[in-house]
C-alpha cells in the first residue's frame, strides 16, 4: 500500500436514538469522538415496520399537497 493516502482508522463512540452507546472503529472524526445518530435501526420504519417519527412537513409530497390543496379534479 502507498503511505499517507489512506484515512486514519480509529475508535469512536456511537450513541443510538434510544441513548444506548457502543464503540466501533471508523474513519469519521478523531479518536474518541462521539457520533450521535438521529436515525438508526431502532427508530427507522424500514427496520421497525411502523411509521417514522420524522417531520415530513417539508417533503415533496407535503409541498405538492400544500400547493394544490384547493384543486378539484373531476373524473
């Protein structure tokens, strides 16, 4: 391997959405930094099968519905 072209690989702390923590090795941050997750496998609907607790007020569907809420289409 070439020297000085690879990112530093070190241990960091990860805090899940429920407050639990674990240590892992990563190229993110510096040695001993803490990565606080906003979405993880304990809260994301792809893993839980439920609805997300995320604010979707600025999503594409919400913007579309807000923009065309008074439009009536006759079929």
